[in-house]
C-alpha cells in the first residue's frame, strides 16, 4: 500500500483546532492533493475531540497552574538516533520518576480527564513498531514532548514533519535565536505549563524528558529549571547521519501533508547538527558542575546497565538500586535486538566530512576518506 494512503498515524489529529488553523495559515493552506484524505481525518478527529479538550481545561487548568516542582527535571539531550529512546525506556522503569508516553505526547489536551479513552485512541493510531527501526510502539512507550508542544502552538519543531515542504522553517524553533522575543516567551510559558501538567499526572514525581530539540535550549531550560540534570548522548557522525536520514524519510512518509525535496532534507539535517552543537558550546558552561554527563551511543548499547549506574552516580539521582532488577530484566529481554546496519557511501562520507568535521575532533571518532569502507572508533 502506498504510504500516502496511511491516514490514522497523522499527529495533526491530536492538535487543537485553533492550532491547526494557525499552522494552515502559516503554510498558506498548502496541502498536496495526495494527502487530502490524511488532512480530512486529522481535522475531523480534532473537531470531534473539542469537547474533551474543553472538559479537561475546565477541570484541570487551575490545578495544573498551582503545581510546584519538588525537583527540577532530567533532560536527555543530543542528536536524534543516539540511543535516547532505549535510555528513556530504561529510565521509565524507575517508578519514582515520570516520563512522557505516547498517550501524553499525542493527546496532550485531554489525557488527564480521559486517560482510558486517550490510551485506546493512541493504541489504534500507532503502528506496532516504529517505521525507522522496528522498536515496539505502544501507548505507554516514551516519546518526546516536542509533539505535545507542537499540538498546542506553532513552535514545535516536529510540525516540520507535517508541513514538510517548509521543514527548514520549523528549525528556527529549536533555538528561537531568530524568532521574536514574544515567541520565545510563549514557548517558555507553554513548556513550563506542560511540565506542571506532567508533574500533576505523576503526582509530584521527578520528570524525565527525552527531546533532541532541547540540546539547543539549554539556556532557556536553565532559566526555568536552574538545577536541571542533563544526559548528553552522541554517536559516530557517519552512522548518525544515515540513521537520521532514514528516520526523517520514514516519518515524513506517514506524517507529511506536503511534498518535500530529499536533497533539501539532507541539507537541513547537516545544518541543524552544526547549529545544535554551536548552541551547546555557547551554553554548556551555564550548567552547574556535576549536572551533566556525556555518553557515547556505542558504549551505552554495549553495557547499558554500567552506564545507567554512571548516570545515577554522576548526577546524584536516587533510585538505581531500588529499580536495578527492572533494568536488568528489560536489558535481558532485549539483548537480541539488532539495530539497523549502515554502510556509508562516498557521497555520505564526503557530506559528513565537509559539514561535520568538528564532530570528529569533539567526540574522538576517526575520520575516513571516501574510498574507505570501515569506520574505526578511537
């Protein structure tokens, strides 16, 4: 079946009606004809869910705004495809913490008032496995809160997955450097409100958020959460580029309402990675000493339990020993999982060498030339 016939996976269906109109205006109502059925499904479901959104707002808005955080959140940062899903899935087994599930990520407006219906709706909408890596997807599996923010406002970077023709437009919402100050303030207010909402959902537990876009936003996050903890993951640049490209292509195929240029998409990936680490270099020193840890993807997947222990110890997080058996059991049941294998072509090697030269020095990976076919880790 052609992927443009896939309609029930469209995240726009979980957006507020107001935000859908806002995004349509921002994109000049440009929807490719082959995606009209997908759009009609989204706008119809959003309209049907309007009473649910209103009900939750009436019942919970004041309660959410009164929530105070006992501890600042833990943020998993770094680029896409660095093992962050595996990490947060393990951390979600620490029942003294909270995390954003697919239910909360894709139905952010009414999961408090209608939790069972939200779970049911998301279970129907999600594929059984993620299209880019065959990782199990379910209503309780972790996801990024970037989807949730995008459902409320135009600011979500992942809105670029839906309006794919203008994917680069949504990249400015990673750092907000080129946005009006009012946009940044609206994003901060919306983000803090969502953290409060999730804290209410988890009855005051400490929250863990996994969101690559937050790598650009360290300065803004620290203003809201001055004692936040950061787990930074990184990966060999060649494999990172290929895995990210596969991820974007697969997601665009089932989310997009517009056509897109694959060449432009690749250039956006190359540009965004450079911008991500430019922002991180500018802001990392703002993080209090002892509140950030760096972990290589290759090391983490070889011995996840060892690096989980490192995270808890280095960041002074409680709970490792209490939930250690949960971690061990999950690791054991997934030990046979085989990640995608990639062989970088000459073209990929040249692109990565040209645009991401800094990453080899920064992370200690060996750079190869286009006529080579093996990548050796220092």
